[in-house]
C-alpha cells in the first residue's frame, strides 16, 4: 500500500495497468488529500491468495482495510476495474463511502447478451488495444526495450491477474446492477472522450443505475484520463469531492 499527503483521506483504486507512485496525478491529489493507494491482490508486488478469484473478493478485502486503518466514511475513486471494485464496496457498505468517483469504470452489463459492452482487449494485438486505451498511443505506450526485468514482470503479472478476475463473465458481475440503487452517495462518473473501451452510452447507463450520479467527459484523454490529462482530472475530481452537499 502506498500512502502520501495530508488532509481528508482518499482511497484510490487503480485500473488493470497497475499503479506507479511516480505518475503525475499522485502529487496533484496529495497536495490536498491523504492519498491511500493499495496494490490489488495479484498486481504489482502484492500477493494473490489461492482462494481469491473475483472482484467481489477484493471489495471485501478493502472494506476490511478501512476497518484496519480505522477510517469512517471515506471518499473513494476507482479507475476501470478499480471503479468496479468501488461499486462493489458501495453496495455492500454504502455508509462507508462519502463520495464516489468512477473513472472509466467497468463492472456491469447494460447492453444485449449478443454483444460485449467492453471490447475484448485480450483478443486483439496490443497495438490495436492501445488505440482503444489511449487518446495518444504513441506518447502513452511504454517502450518495452527500456523497461527493466522487474518492470516487465509486473506488467505481465498485471495482465495475468486482470484476465483471472474479469474473463468469465467478461468485465462484469451480472448481479451488481441489481444492487447499485444502494449506492446513494453523490457519485461522479468520468470518461475520457477518446475512450475506446468505455463508451459514452455505457457510462451514462452505468451512472443511471445510481441515485445521485452525474457524468463528465474529459477531452484529449482515453481510458486513463488520470495519466493523459492528470491536471484536468485532478481539478474535476477535487472540485467534486469538496462540493457542498
């Protein structure tokens, strides 16, 4: 678990690409918040218990983490599968989450059974997947030749665990949308305007399942606006978290 900054705590739940404390968005949030970023089981250097095989399991682990840290109601922000984890936490213990931020979230099925809501990134070449992930793939795609063995190991391990957690059913919990009415806290759903994984229609349908949610699109960003547009993302999220009830 990585922790930095002072102020009201913000639990940040990373997406399938993992988390790097050197990423530009980190100090932007840490300047105003106590930023708490756990590395999901099986991602980064975190262990993966042999019994853990679902996003639901991780949601329970993080609710226990809040107990362990002796935190009451806390703000939570989740990216991609981190948003899915946050949604599972919100329906289990809505009283534990003060405000909820969902950045390019997955986790529900809103379309027909004959078509995937989220494209299958494991069924296409990585170059094609990168075009869906980023507004500017040339700038955001890592150079594998310049990565250390440790960095490559973490990257591949992240992909392996992502497949384990999201493969079947693909990128959603069929039961989650039945319980999202319990997530009655104010919620902000954010999408990069160039996101090729989470469409505008998907985000709107997802947000519509929560009682107090609204949506926001950020220009010149794909599935990871916290990486491509960190300043704009931080400004929007912090404004939402500080907004009067």
